[in-house]
């Protein structure tokens, strides 16, 4: 009787090697994609850092965060002042309307 070579140790090893080769190729492709993504993101970061230097004089994240907090506080102050101004205008108009209503 002839021994079945499809189940022998050589056939098992060959199947395992084929599976390992497929895994290796998949990992290699994933590595290439990751390297391409990294290169793209590094270029994007460089562009953003240059823009930050042009616009704000620094690309340091901590300095930019501090500047953002200052600008937010300034905006909140301006919004409060504008709100108070609008409330004052509204109150003056209400007073005028009440004054005109009493005369008519």
C-alpha cells in the first residue's frame, strides 16, 4: 500500500510554511501602509507647525494652548461687554417707548 503524502510530515510543514508566508506578506503590506501614513502625517505636521509659526510666532503646543486660553478669556470679556451694551440699548428703547406711550 502506498502511503498518502497529503498527510505526511512534509505536507504539513509545507502547508504551515505557506500559511506563514501569507502572514508575512500581509504584515509586510501593513508595514508599507503604516510607513506611508506616517510619512503623510509627518508632512502634514510640518506644514501645520510652519503655519503656526507664521500665524502665532510659535509651534510649541503648550505656548499655543496658553495663547488660546488668553484669546478665549478676551472673547468672553468682549461678549460680556457687548451683551451689556445691547441690554443698555434695549433698556433705553424700552424707556423711550414707555415715554411715547404715555404721551399719546
